[in-house]
C-alpha cells in the first residue's frame, strides 16, 4: 500500500497511529532490552542516569505488538478503564510538567514539546503523533514549536515565531541576539549538564523523542515531503558552532541523535530495496518461464516502488551527508571533551546501525584520529566504537586500510595508556582484530606480555588473547598427529612452558640491556651496591612472582594452568633422556610402528631446561591458586584440596628435591612447596620416616647452598615444619641435628687458626665463612639461637659468639672481599643480643643466676656497640661502605630497641638496660646520613646525564626527530609521538636502580625510626627535611613522620623551641641549595614549607583549628627567617649581585604557606619586629 492510499478513508487518526506504532513496536521495552544487551550497554554510557523511563501504558503496548503482527486489534483489547481523551487533551496533559519546577529552575515552561520531554510520565509517541499532525496542518507553527523546544533545551527562554523559524537567512542573526542575552548569565543552566533532579532523565527523554520523531516522520512520509529536516539542519548547524557551550553542546547532541535515527531509517530502506530487488528478480524469472515479453502490471508496480525507494534513499543520503559535514566534522574536534566524546560515541552507533554507509575509511579515520586524544573519556569512546566493528565479517575488507594504519597506536594504548579502562577496552578490540589474522607476530607477542602486567584487570583482559596463542602452539606441537587425551594434555603443558619462556625473553633482554647501561655508568661496581645483588632474598616464600601473576590470570582460560596433577607428572619425568628413556617410562610396545608413534608423541611434550624451570614455578603457583580457590568454595572443600595436594606431594616431593638440588633457582622454588602441605597427614598416614626424610632434604639444601634466596626459603620451610606440633618429637630431634651440624661446620672452618682477627684467609675460606654466617644469620632471624651461640661444651670448644666476634673484628682491616662475611656477622651478633634480651628477667632484684645472665648480656651488648660505633661513625676505622652501612643500621636498631621510656615516670623496665646515644655520636650519625644522600644524588645525576646523552644520540640519528606542533600529538626529540594519555616510554627502572634505592631508603628509614623512637634528637631531622622534594616520593614520605614528631613536641610536650629550630634550619638549608645553584628553582623549598604547616597548626572537622603552636614560637619562626633573609639580601646588595638578590627574594614564596597559622595580632607583632631590617633598596 502506498503512502497516499494509507492516508484516506475513515478512522484516519487510527490508521496514522497504527503506521507510527510500527516504530513503537521496534522500540518497545522488549526490543530495547535486546538492543541494549547487543550494544554492550551503549545507552548506559551515554546517559548519566541508569533509571528506566516509565513504560507506555497498556493500550500502547498492545497496539505496538498487534501492529507488528499486522492484525486488526479487537475492540476489547483497546478498552481502558478511563474514557479515551482527545488528541488535544492528550497533548495538553503531555505538555504539562508533572511536578512544579524548583526555585532555581530558570527555563520557561511555555513549550508543549519541551514540557513533554521534561515530564517522565508523558507518552512521547502520542506527543510525536500530535506534532506530526500539526506539521501537516500548520507547518510553520509546528516547526517554530520544534525550534523553541530546542532553544529551551539549550536553556534559552527566547522564542521564535513561524516566520522566523523558516527564515533560514535570518537564523544567524537571531542566534546572535539569543547568545548576547545568555552571556549576561555567569553560569547558564541547561538540562544536559544540570544536576537538578528534574533534569535527571532529560537526556534519555530527548533521545527517545528525537528517535520517535524521525522514524515516525519517515513512516508517514513527512520526512521527505516537508521542510522539517531543512529547518532542523539550518538551526542545528548554526547553534552547533556557537561560542556558548549550552548551544553548542545541546545542538550537537540533537544532531547526533537525529543522525542515529536516520541510520535506522536508512538501514530499513536499504532492506526494503533489497526485498524489491529480489521480488523483481523473481518476477523476471517467472516471466522468462512463461516466455512472455510484455511488461506485466506486477513489474510496473515493483518498478514504481523501486523508484520511490531510490528517491527516499537519495534523500536520506543527503540528510546524512549534510548533518555529518555541518555538525559532526566540526564538533568531533571541539575544545570541550564531553562534546568530542558524544561525537565519537555516536559514530560507533552508526557503524553498527548502518555499516553499509559509515563503515568506510572516510568515517573510520575520525575514530583513528581521536585515539590520541588527551581526554580519557574520548579515547575510551573511540575504542568502544571499534569494539563491535570487527564482529561484522562482511566488512573486514573495508577495514584493512584503517587497521594497518592505526593498529600500532592501538597496541601502544594497550601497553602504555595511563588509564586502566582504556587499556582493558583496547585489549578487547585487538583480540577481535587478531581473530581475523590482522596483527603482526611482534604485536601479538607484545600483547601476550601483558599477562605479566602489574594490574590484575589488564592481566585478566588479555587472558583470552593468550589462550588463543596457546592453542595455536598446541596445534603446532602436535602437528596433525593422532594422539590420545593424555598426550594432548601433556602437549598443552609443553605449549604453556614454551609460551611463557617466549614471553619472558623480551623482558630478560630488556633487563640485560639495562644492566649493561648500569655497568657503563660504573654504578653497579660501586661499593654501595656490592652487597645488594640479591635483594630478592627479602621477598618471602609466600610472595608472588611474575609467573604466579600469569597463572592467576590464565586460571579460568588455559586448562593446563589449573591441572596441577598433570603438571606434577610431567615435571617428575626425566626430559633430558632420549626417546628410549621415555618409551621405557611409558612401557615398551611390541610393534615398531606403535613405538615410532609413541616416539613422536614424546617429542611433542618433552621439555627443555628453561621450560622445565618455568613450569616448576607454574606448578607452585597452581597449588597456591587451588588452595585459594577452595577457600571460597563449599565448606570443607579447602581441607579436601589440601589433603589431595599433600598426598600427592608426600610421594613426589623427594623426587623433586633430588632432581633440582643442584640448581639454586629451581631448588628455591621447590623449598616453597612444603608450605602448602598439611604436615599432620604424615602422622595420620603413619609415614614418620617420610617426614624425617623431608627434614633431611630441607636441611641438606640449607647447609649446601649459600644463596640468600635459597636460605630464606629453606628457613621458611623449617619454620613450617616446627609449627607442626603433632610431630614435635621429630622436629626437636631434627632441629638439634641441624644446630650441631652448623656448629661443627663453623668450628671446622676456623680450626687451627690463631688470632683469627688478623689471620690471612684464602678466597675459598672467606667464601665458606661468609656462607656459614649467612646460614646462621638467616636461621637466627626466625629462631632463638642465643643458647646455641654461647654453647662452648664446658670450655672445650670456642663458642659461636667468640668465633663470630673474632670474624667481626676483621672488619677494621677493610678487605672488600670480606664485606659479605662481616655484614652477616654484624647481623648475627645483633640478632643474638635481641634474642637474649627476651630471656632477661624483669625483676629489679633478680636471682643470682639471673644477675649473671644480665651481666653477661650487658658485656656482650657493650662489646657489640663498641664495634658498631667504630665501624659506622668512627674516624679511625678502615671499614668498607657496605660494612659501615650495616653497622649504622644495627647500631640504631639496638638503640631503638633499648631506648629509655619517653615518660619519665615509667618504671616498668630496668634502667640499667636502657641505651642513650651521645650527642657526638648523634652528630656523626647525621653526618653519615648526609653523606649517603649526597652519594645517592651523585649516582642519580650520573645516570640521568648518561640517559639524556644516549637519548640525544638516538635523536640525532633519526630523520623524524623534528618537533611538530599539534593539538593531539607532539613529536619528541626521538621522533616518537607523544600522544594523549600514553605513559612516557623512557628507560625502565633497572634492578640495580631499585636495589640502590632500596639500600638508600633502608638507611633513611632507620634514621627516621630512631628519631621517632627518641633515640636521636628531632633537631637532627633537618638533614632529611633539607632535601624534601628532590629524592622521590618515598623520601618525601619521611617528612610526614617528622611533622608528626614535631607536632607532638610542640603542641603536646610544650617544646616549641625544638619546632622553631627545626623549621628555621630546614628552610634555611633547603633554600641555600637554590642560592648555591644546586637546584634550579624554589619549588622544593615551597613544598617543604607546605608540608611543615601541620606541625604549627592542627585542623579538625570543617577545617576548624583544633590545636596550634604557641604564637610566640610561630612569630619566632618568621622573624628568624626574615632576619636571615635580610642579611643575605644585604650581602648580595653590597656585592652588587643582582641575580643572587633576585633569587633570594623568592624565599618569600616559601614563607607564604607559614602565614596560615598567624592571626592578626601575631602578624602585627611580626611586622613590628622585622620591619627595620627588611628595608631593601633597588
């Protein structure tokens, strides 16, 4: 039926409504849910509120569904409990606001369309029907009403009449008048950005209204036969280029919503054209079969419809082009990021709704250009717009050019973008691209490496991508062989190991290059880092490494990761054996053909050494993950899983120890396995001999290895064994055997040596003694060894204390090769003193035996402290830097432990055990910290200079190194684009740098803890405060602790003089760095002043001042600093050093934050005192 025929006859309004309800059926609540689910929540991203608009009344819902079936509705289904209102009545009701607007609601409610959009209970379809009917009767008035509705949506109360609405030449002048009036309002209110509750659903309502309007107008033909689109386009185009954000934003949103609706209409017209083409082709076949040449009436009818469809299609193409060219092309690069995000989101919808038109390089490039946008939301919308594009196989060919051009940028975003949400979304897009084999091997590998990323969401997002690569490797391993289920599972394990090794190689290569760079700086060869090459030993056996993070991410996607039983079976096999060995392990075949097949299968899952090492880590991580997953499962599931793991390991663990005992890295991993076992099962299963064998295996590794990582893991395993109280008899026997073995090895190492303090030791002897001391120090860190240390077998043997003390005395010789041995000796003796202090009696008058114990403790502690002071801050000692640092930390740790109570009335602990640092020693400690800071800054400066030099060399060899100006991207000196939201690609922090910073912060934190505990006077904190803002975030956190100490001293203990001295000296020293040219500007001094304000004033709720330092002290800080500044400026003025004088004046910026605690009286007093010396002439 044609449009003309559908508009005649009785019950015209009902037929019109039925034609419009064809649109309603397509946008009913059921189809909306389906569309929302298929579009991945696009509406929710566009619309700020998540509340659903009120559904149409039951009459409308019935009409929508019945119209879709093309069945005439029965009378009872359309009856209502209330009498049906006329259209005029319905329009009036829809055009009235349900609730009275709030007081600050400044938009007039004189427009029926705008009121209907604002009314959440209004039936927008009826409003659209009434508007289209009035458009036919009075086109000018209807178009003016629509224009005024858009003006109200912009927050404008001006009105146009029907003549002004269709006067296209006067639109610009009219808008100029409107904007001039709105410019008078400082904060113009408009619904799209307003937070008022009345506008909560406005965005969703106007979107629905425009969608219904365009689709209904198209179904009625009004869209093609009236000036509706011409009027909308003229006004919207002019408004979208307005300087006012309210006009520009609202007009852009209206244009984008209209474009989205036009995509639906155009897609439907294309489908109609396809149907007509098929009908015409069928009619031609039928005509050819009848062998008739005359044109039939059916052909004429179809040709007429085809002409009509082509006309509509051409009109729609014009509408789309005009709106895209006039609005979208200009606004997708708007200065407002929210407008840019709206445009990018909409083009993503167009890709899905009308791919035949928009899925082309002409439009795809707009998305590619905004992938480098500085705003996170814009980049995220750009990525989301591509998420569904690659799911349409028919259009992959048209995406080739776009993909080749922008996939490097997508990979860069996935690996380096600063926003987590963007990275996760990009990974999904790249996965869809890879499904069509459009990624290079290097790009796939770079993506797979994200399984080691520090963020769990990124690792989880890339897991599906990694699974695809893993499946490919499995198929390559099998190479079309016919294998059974077990062989395929083992091949999957082989593929997993191969993949993880492949991904680890680039990381290892980067680390190697970084270490080479470090060596070129001669930083790693400095004494400061000689003893920190194994900081990994500080990581406990329970900590997760890189492989463990990958296992957690791949747990649900890669079956081989969670199959720890098969992993264990594969790891127990001897993969170094030949094919024959594998055949024997699996049983010999009687026929040679079968043997050859088994041989090929064995090759498919035989592991290389590096793969076996990685899979061993995977196995341990899989066991931990299995236990963790069982915790959240059903009740009792954890016990079952742990029991299964323990039973399997009881039989297999000895074989793992035997297989990997010669490799330090692997045996460290194996030593972490006992921590996952339920040791009580050894007793339940009556396997005491196997438990004793486990003890023997662990102690064997402990006594045969010197790696700090192996030792720490072995001690963690020993502690786990000792915690099994049900096996205490075996534990007691085995720990005594271990202690005896350690004592024997120590005495044998020094047997026959007289005057060990100065005896000549060979390199092997130094290494042996260093390894023994490392074992003892590691074990003493977890177990009380004080009695063992003093055991001398009744005077027949030298005690461990005496031997280690003699070794410690060699520290003054300054042999660098003995540095590790001396370091471990210091730690061991300090731990002995700490453990022995726990056994001391607390009584003021102890028994004679307890008195002898206390006297022995005091003598040992004094002897140790004497050596520590000599090595740490002594002037006559020749100790190395590593020993000096270790002695410093142990010295302060002991004084922190035995620091006298802060409260003078506390008498709980004996005074005789308290330690107090002399003032001279405190000054030497402060000087030591200052020297460490200077050494650390020198190393950082050398490294920075070398990195910049290498960067300049790289830039000089790059043809594209010329900087370019642009809003979206910039060219850096090395020729790479500095794109928005992407983290800089500078050199990564190397392990040597991390170790260096760890050692440095260890010294600083020890000094800080001593100040906090009261072992060192707070005035020495000036050393740390001086360098605030120069040494990184970790160092700056120290200032917070110092501020807390100063606040307590000044506000609670009434020691305001200490606060004055520290603040004044810290700011003087900090600003002196600028005056001496050490730092480029005053930023670090200003930052220091801001961080010191809390020690002068403490705020509470509502920023109210809860407590404040006495005013006299605050005034003293300012007057002293002003006096110092006046002297400085006077000297520079006398020397006519204008540059230095100008730099000194910048000190007022640092003083400004300290003015906050001053009240009016304090300010006046400070001004009176400091007025005369501040008369500076220019």
